[in-house]
């Protein structure tokens, strides 16, 4: 029996980027059964998107009257999907033509869910790929070293029970992977860069985090708090420091962010994180 994919794309105020994402979906070697777009109450018009794609028999568009967040939108997509496997895509990322084909091969080998490597859009030589064929405990304990939602797919039967946690403002990908691994599901990894990730989109997560205050950003620690036992104390502290100090060069009142990290993660962990980031940047400049 051939595996059929439902593609679920969540979008919010990014019609131009969504057009690129949809073009990538319809250019797949392995064509999906259907494409479901869930618009999380955007204020920008999507008329051009609907004019171009709504005539396709496999295209379904849902507009939410009230913005409820990407996780709610994804769950709505799951509830309306008809395929055997649901492949998720953020509206600002782009799949390579072989994306669904590679995922299909993983399911034929017994996967319950799949993650995959990626390249950075505009810097395609910058790759983020884990070498193992399975998601590994030790790697996951260091945070999400695999991919975000644009590299993730899952069997629909499992997606209906392991739903996205709508209380999490971020880290929903890592939270999902931890839960699946803890329940011994077969979580496969494709060690190839088969999609393009749009890093630091000016209206994306990075820009929003950069505008937050340290106190406002504490809510972003919910996924770490939820899985503190899984992480262990050392990795928990490291994850807190990473969450609080991410995009630090773009933030105002940098010392307040550093002190918030010191308060929650500890002085040693904070200094180690800052040192590691500095060394990485120096190496990138040299290379």
C-alpha cells in the first residue's frame, strides 16, 4: 500500500513567503495527497495565493478568525488531514524536490515519525545535519539539534494522540521529539539537507525574541521546565542559558539578559555559553 502525505502549512502574515513554500510543495517528486493551509488570523491579504492555488483539487484553506498560535493551527490541520502521514511546513521555509520522497522511504522502513537535515536559505553551504539514522537520546538532551517543524512528519494515527502542546509558545518541535522518544516510537532521522530554512526572518521568531524583555522571555522556558527531569540539571541550565541569550547581539539591554541567565541558569553556565558562542563566531570568521 502506497503511503499518502497530507501537507499542513501554518501561515501568519507572510503571503509572499507562503507562495515560495507552496511552489516547493507542488514541485515534489513524490506528490502529496493534499495540501492544507491554516491561516492564523492574518491581517495581510492572501488573495493572490487563493487565486493561484484554490483551484487545485488537493488544496484546502482554513482561515482562523482569532489568532491562536502555530500549535493550535497545526492541530487543526491534523484534524482535517486525510493522508497516512502528515508533513508539516512553516510558511517561510522551502522543501527540496526530493523531500517527501526521502520521508516516504523512511516510513517504508518502519518509521513512526521522521526528522530531517536542512540548509540555510541564501547560505546553502551552511548545513545542519545529524549523522545518525535515528534520533538519539544524548543529542536530544542538548536541545533541538535536529530540525524545526519544516523537517518533521508523523503518521496521522499518532498525530491524533500526540498532539502539539498549545501551551508552549516555542520549543514545540523539541517537546514533540522528546515525548515520542520517551514512548519508544520509531523516530527516524534523514541525514541529508532536504529543505531550506529561512534563518532570522525579520518578522519571524528571532525578531520577536529580540524585542522582548528578559522577564517577558521567561515564558520561552516552558518546554525546558516541562522536560526538566529528562534534561537533567546540567543540560537544563545549558538550555535555559541558550534560550535566554539567543540573538543577544540584536537585543537591547544586553546585560539584563545576561543577568537573567545568571539568575536562572547560574554564573558558570552563562559564562560558558557566552564563551562558546564567541569561539564559534571567531572560527567562522577565520574560515
